[in-house]
C-alpha cells in the first residue's frame, strides 16, 4: 500500500468540443483509463487521520462556476430528509459558505460537508449528492496563433495539487494510492454520468472512444510483454502490475 509521487509521465488527448468549436478539451488519458475507484468505507484512510470516517468530505467542495452552483442547488432541492441527513440544517442555515479566500463552497457542518451522511444513517452513508471529485475540470483562456480566443478545458486527475497549497498537508489521499486502484472498470467508465454532465454526451463519446482504444493498446502491450510499449504508454503508476 503506497501513495505514489504525483509527478509522472501522462498521456493526453486534445479534441475540439463537437458542440462549441471555441472549446478545446484536453483530457488526461493516464488518469481516465486508470482503475482508481472510491474506497470510502472500504479502506479509505481519510484526508484527516483524526476524522477518517468522512473520507475527503470534511472540508466541503468548491463550486466551479455559476452553472455548477445552479446545478448543485437544483439537485439539493430534490433531496428529501430520508436521503439527506442534514436536510433540516441545510435548509434552515444554508448549504454554502465562502472559504478564507472568498471562494464559494459547500458548507462544512459538524466536521464534514453538509451533504455528507454519516455512518449509520438509515438513508445511506456517504455523499447525498453525486459529486465529481476526483475529476478536476479546469478552464484556461488561450489566444490561438490565428488570434482566435478559445477556452482549453482540462479534464484531469484531482490530485493533491487540486486542493491548493494545503494539498501537501493532507494525511492521506487516494488518487495515487495503490490501494484505491482496484476498480473493476476504468475511471472513464465508472464516471460516465459525471463526465457526461461535465462535457456533454457528444464530447464524452469522443473521449470514451479514445480511452477504449488506449485500453486495447495497453492490453496488447501487456499480452505480448512489450516492456517498451508498456513504459511509453504512460500507465498510471498506482495501477497493479498484472
Ligand atoms: S474520493 Fe478518495 S479520499 Fe475521498 S472518500 Fe473516496 S477514497 Fe476516500
């Protein structure tokens, strides 16, 4: 059980958003074809060793933009007291707050994100909302050489750096931990709903095709014991060897 260094070779794919040609997707294939899976309740040590039962949910989650806020509010409004433990508290005293830098996030309440149901809650423990972590979506304004302004949208691993300067101080974190790379399916498959919500159906289909082709190449390289190909395919280092 080892947490690997977060700097390692990665394979990326770039493609134009089929629904908006001023967007360019830049996606981390190394991460998206890895076998990471959330092991909360099944070996997750939590980012705070004093509060391991809430996994990485003790700080609350940052809101990316107005659309993200709108969607979060929309889905929160659908939650009932049967499936959200803090339903009353959230509606009475708020679901959001600002961090020390003024960025909007979900509110931390009693040592965890207000949407986190604690162990033993009848409606199910864990996040009561579907959440995108550890997929990180970034936006970068770029002027192309032809003077056209585009947005480069990164779909990446939400590694320790995604948490900001405090990421290095987390007691443990899963994205490069070998014990969390035990998924039955690759991230692009297990996170299809989240990726589709982030990118749209058409862009997700393009991404999934690239990922599937890469998985075929990796399988072929392993089957033929092609060590050179295996090395340069930039497989996630937390992946089990076999
Ligand atoms: S995402 Fe990682 S740190 Fe967060 S609960 Fe799951 S395994 Fe634990």
